C-alpha cells in the first residue's frame, strides 16, 4: 500500500511540475487548457484544420490555458463524439463537430444524440462538388447529366451512407440521374480512382479536391452552393445546372456538451470569430481550399438544423438506417 | 538537372542538414523501441511542426521515415522482439545469428541491406517518379484485387509443414479482416455493438500485439522454464564481433538486395500495398534461392536458423518501400501508405499540398524532399553503424527479468496511443494471446498476417470491380482492358505452382538417388 | 496414446466451433455483405474438422499435451497476460497510469527473478514505470489517463 501512495505522490509531483495544474474556478474561464476532441486520426482534414485553429487561437487565449488538440479516433468518428458528449460540461472539452454528428445518431445506434451537444460556432462550410478526371470525355456538367440519364454512371463516394453518398442519392431523386456507387475508403483512394479513370466521376467535398483541380489533374464540373463561388471561376452551381439540389455542404465547427456555462460558450464563440478575422489564418485556409465561413452559436445551430432536414429526407426515402 | 541542384542547395544549408541528422537519430531510437513507430512519431511531430520552417520540418520527417525501419531491426536481432512491424521477419534469422555469436554481423547485414534498399528507392524517386506514378495510376479496383491475390499466393511457399494449418491461418486472418462495417452496405459485421470495432480491428494495436506481445510471451515462457529447471536464464546476446560484413558477404548478398529492392520499389509505388507485403514476398522468393544455392552446404545454417539472406531480404525490401511510397504522393497527391498520408497533414500545416502544384509553387521544397531521401540514406549508414552499439547497449542490456515487463509496458502504451483508448490495449493483449497460441499450436504466422493486411483489399476491390464490370468475373483476366491484372494473376499462379513443382522435383531426385544407391549396392 | 491428450484435436475443435459460430452470425448479416464472411467461416469450420480428423486417424504423429509444459505456460505467459489485463482494467477505471504500471512491473520482476532483492526491484520497477510514462506523456504528449486522474484529485 505504501508503494502505491509513494508512486502516486511521485506522479502528482511530476505532473504538477509539468502542467502547472491548479484548482479550477468557474469565474475565470479559461483557467486551464481547453482540449479540442478530434474524433479522427491525425493528418486528415478535421485534424489539420483543428490544429491550425489552435495555433491561431492560442494568440488570444491568455496565459492560463491553451487550446490543445486531442485525437480520439475510432468507429468512423463515433468513439470521439461519444467521448465528448459524455465529458464534463465545464467548457474545457470541445468537440470538433462535423456533419457526421448529425447523421450518425440517425443512421446507427449511438449513445449520444445531436441534442447532447451545444453548438459553439462554425468555421468552415465545405460544399460538395462533382469531379471528373482530366482525361474524362465530360467537359461540361450538361454532358455528364445527359450521360447519367441514359445509363448509370460509376461514381466513387467515400462510403455508403456518408454525406457524399447521400448527395448522390439526392441527385438521383431530383435530377433524374442514375449512378452506380463505388464506395472507396479514403479521399486518396477516391482520387486515384477518378484520376486513373477507374470510375466515371466522383463526389468530393471541395476542400479535399480543390488543389488537385488547380493542378489540372481533375476537373470540377459543378458545385453545390447557392451562388457560384469566387474561388471556382466558371464552375456553375448544381441548381443552375438544372440538378434541383439547392445546396449540399458539410460543415466543421465547435460544439460543447449540453449544460456548458454560457460564459464559456460565449468565450469560445468569440474566439473563433477573432481567429476567422485573422488574415494569415484566412489565407492559409483558403489557399488549401477550405472556404472560411464564420457563424456564431445561433447561426451554427441553424446550419445544423438545415443539414438535418436535407439528410433526413434522403435517409428516410432510401432506407439508409442501419438494420438491426 | 537544375531542379536537383535546387534541391541540394536547399538541403545543404547547415541547419536543414542538422534537422535531417536529428531525424535520422530519432528514427533509429523510435524504431528501436517496441510499441513506438514512425506512424506514432509523425502523428506527434506534426502539431509541433507549426513553429518550424517547412525545410526543417520535412528534413526531420524524411530522416525519421528513412531510419525507423533500421531501428526496428535492432531489438529484432538482439532480443527477437521486432521494434517495428517491418522487422518481424528480420527477427527470425537475425536473432538466431545473434545467438550463434554473430550479433554484430547480423546488425551489419541489416544496416547495409537497409541502406541499399533505401538508396535504390531514393534513386527511383529522383529519376523515375513520373513513369512510376503513371504506372501506379493504372491500379484500379481490378488490379488491386489481383495484387491482393498475388500477395496471398506468395504465402504458399512459406507454409512449411502442415498445409491444413497454413490454410487455417490464412482463413482466420481473412475472417478477422471482415470485422467492421461492410464497404458495400455499411452493415457492421462481427462488431458486437462495440464502436471501436466499427472501422475494423484497430490495425496498429493488432500488429503490436501479434509481434510485440507474442514475442514477450515467448520470452516469459523461457524465463519461467529456466526458473523451474533451476538454471540461470542465459543473457541476451551481446555484440562481440565486428559490425562490418566484409566484401565477400556483400558480394554474395548483392543478388538478394537487387531482387528485394526491385520488389520493394514496385510495391512501394502502388498505393495501399505496403511494407508487410513487400517483406513477405521478398522473403519467400529469397528462401527458394537460399535452399537452391546454400542450404546444406558446410557452414551454412538452415533457413530460419541464421541465414544472412534471411536478414538481407526483408531489410532491403522494407527500406525500398520508404522513398518509393512517396512517388504517388509527390507526383499525384495520392498517399501510398499511412505514413505518407501523415506527410499530407504536415504539408497542409505549412500551407502546401502534395501533387504537381508543389513542384510549381514550392519547387525548392519539393526537390529538397526528394534529394533528402538520397542524402538521408547515405548519412544513415555511418550514423547507424556509430549508434547501434549504444542503442542496443543502453536498452537491451537490462536483465531479462526487467526487460520482459518493460517491453510489455512499452508495447501496450504504444497500442493505447494509436487511438488514445484502453480498448486498443485490449486488442493488443488479445492478439498477443492469439499470436502466442497459434505459434504453440504450430500454426504458421505468415498467412495470418498477410491475410490480415490484404483481406479488406481483396474483398472490397472484388466487389467494386464486379460492380463496375457488371458482375463479369473474367475482367480480371482481360488482356486488352486490364493487362496488369493478367500479369499479376499469372504471377500468383507461379507462386502457387512453383513450390509444388520444386517439392515434386525434390521427391523425384530423392527417389532417383535411392534407386542409384540400390544399384550400386546391388 | 489416447486422442484426448493431443493438442491438434482440441485446437481443431476450437477452430471448428469458432467457424460454426461465425458462420451462423454471418447468415444474419444483410445479403450483400454476408456471402464472403459466411464462406470464410465455413472454410474455417471445415479446416478445424480436418485437423480433428487427422489427429484421430494418426495420433502418433501429433504433439501431445504434457503437464510440465502447461504449468510453464500458465505461470509464464499466462500470468503475464493476467497482470496486464488487470492493469488495463485499472486504466479503464481511471485509476491513473504510473501507480498501477509500477505495481504490475514490480510484480512481474519479482516473479521472474530468482533471488529476492526487494529494494533493487522497487527501484527497477519505478524506473521502468516513470521512464515509459515520460516517453509517452512528456515527449510524445499522449493523453494518458493520468491527466484526468490527477486533475480530478486536485480539484
């Protein structure tokens, strides 16, 4: 028993020396590190944007605490999302919230509901784009639509019942196109299939494909936003191309567990606002192809509801809910 | 040529070179610690790379990537615990050679073979990246399925004793690989409602368990056996001989190096194939060569008992995958494996994106990365030679009874750090038990591991290929549309028929010898 | 020798049962994703049975179970696995990293080492636990459960 106490004492000594940990009071938020839970492995889009945010955010965080990114991968995001939902609602655990937080509880048996989170702010909207390889015979969206009405086109999506698969289903419903879905794990493998001509088209989030389009190895034929995008000159929207899908965007933002104090939510929401106004940050994100879109807690909540509405329709119509 | 000069000019800055050196040393150490690998090290380094200039960050990453596989061979040889997954085969002949008193030579072979393989792939990256990238791009669903079949076929030659047990091992691996959601429908198979299994059994903990924990359990068995017998457990082998392998041995190993480096380079450029496939295929090929040329000759050990080729084959193959896995990443922006996928994250943090644009927007950095692979392999040779004694002395001179729990703790903590979850520790322990039990039962590991690596590739690409091809099974053998697939399938057929033929030939020769003997005596 | 004493007989039986169970489960999956695992599971069952049949037909060729060997497995690898399973449970229960790791390593060292030098062993175990913790937590910044445990204790 003495040994346990000794080692625990030692552990406390080591840690408090390292962390400078001190008792936490709610009054002076943030008084210690705020961890951003990324429910994916390091290196992907969510992880990297979260780390970029942390880097710029720490300029405004003061001395007592920093933003720290923590990866809790597994289960297609569910493990980390559940972890964040169950965390203490003290404002020191933030989830890097993506669209899958909305669809996972609908599609699968998860231990959390969307309502378990309180949206903080949104920092990026990633519209869906229709992509073909550089050597594809389709040069304009009209050619592709015509072909897809005549026979099913092979289309690579990141997985069945992902937002990208649902975008394809929405196109089938409202534009009369026909697709054969080729689920492919990972954007890299999808890119390989499109570039190598192993499939006829791909559905991608813009951030993952923008730079490759710039390099000329793939072509973006249409983008699912309300208005044509400035960073995509000459690319029509889905709506203008007669596809009857007004917009299809996945989002990235921050959320905290339900019951987090208002003060903390306001602080974090303002923090994202400050970061989004930082020119260096804007340049780094847009350079990569992540369009900046800041919404505060209220605006973010609307985006979440909007996304839930459009996906719900597709999920119900096509029976995507996991059968048990 | 001017681009290459630009790369050198960027790299030869003293601080950049310093970071490359730090990377090489760090890679050797990270690789040498069981439970840690380049994947984990990168994941941790990427966030730290914000404050570094991109030249420093990439120099360090390249150095680390090149030398991690070499580091992994140190514990494999000294204590039979592979430091990284890529050293699992090195542990067999390497440790046997070390126990025979030639630890230095084993390490020397591992280092030299690694440098050879690594250097060859750096040359491919430097001079042949565009055609190799075009080749990689031709791998679609059909080709990837055939590649998976080729990988599985290469196992036939490694089965050894019982065919039933070999097949059992392969089927078990394929079945475990189906755990997780089905790509075709998203249905969660064999997950028992556990979220952590939804994406399949977490791979890093699985390998840590199969390689690290299995090895620890064997060591622990050895310790208890000696204790119960009342004898002192023999110490781990030490380096008592020279690390330098000498010219005659180098000349003898040259064909092995060439063959395995070629194989590693080809497999390296194909996205998704990976190091484990390269080492098993190389090991299988070279085992036949060894049986034909050396086995049974005086002074030559049996295959698996300390054959120099048994170290040279996997070590040159695994390092040949390193730089070549960067070919699709740098030329096309497609990550070839999990480590090069982490390069994307690091580049993104620096505001860059891999692919053709990198060579336009940041030509200096793009060419520096390429040149750095070449220089890292050149520098790695003397550095590894200089440090290998220190590293193996520092860690592995602990008494065996301390070493065993230390390696366990390292492996399990490493497993935890993959997804920061206790579930991963459970996976590592469970796969350690499976690895140990199957070994006790005489079930070979090679089919199991290759099946685990390739199982998903085979199933997913098969269903996608059939889906696109309208259910036509003959697409895999269509010479007009998929010539690569036809070649791969032919290779697979050779892998299956080859060992059968050579077995038949051996039996025939034995019969003839017996008949001749009878004639002489009669 | 009697069949019951042969390792292959038992391991074959285990694989056959495993295959049968996996096969039954696979038949419950949706039709598109059940054929492949069901076929594999059936193959596993068949190969397990083949192993059993071989052991029964040629018992002399197979390895037998021996008492000393089983005892070694139980007290060596068996104990090692048991200790680390317990350790994983303490981690899961949020009891921190270093303390339980120290105890686990100490126990295994005492168990493995023939002569008893308690003070040396305590020092060794403490060194290992703190050393590994330092590598992962301080250098690699892995969020080990220690963090929350300490935080909770301090609050």
